């Protein structure tokens, strides 16, 4: 399968393609308390969402799936321009579909 490049890049400078699986976090969602024993990387991994990159409603978006099977769609922010967002490609739906579970 060939997927379209979104024209965007992630936090690590990787191109983002339709079908990629990305870890996504808006930094304003929460802040780590000083008594939390997790490292910042562990904390971010725990609170971040893992979603699939899809083309939906005329734009590239992240598709989240709820436990009831319904979906949410979030416009993909450009990691270079949006300093409040952490977005990193961690796989794709073909080689690492288990990341979406």
C-alpha cells in the first residue's frame, strides 16, 4: 500500500504519512507534580494518546478510537510550528498495528 505524505513532520523531523501511528500530547493537558516518581519520558508516555494518521473531512487528522468503537478526529499540528504539541511517529498500521490497542 502507498500512503500520502501529509506535508508535515513530527518532533523528531520525520515525515508524517497517512497510515502512520503517532504518539500525541498537548502539553497544556496536564503537568507533572514534583512528587510523581516517574521520569518525564515515562510521564509523557503514560498521558499521551496514540492515534492513527488518516485523511478525514478534507484534511489529515489523528483518529482516536474510544472503548465503545466511536472515533474522534484531531487536526494534525505541525510539530515545527506548534510549540504546545508533542507529536512523534512511532510506527504504522501495517508493521505495528498493536500500538493502537
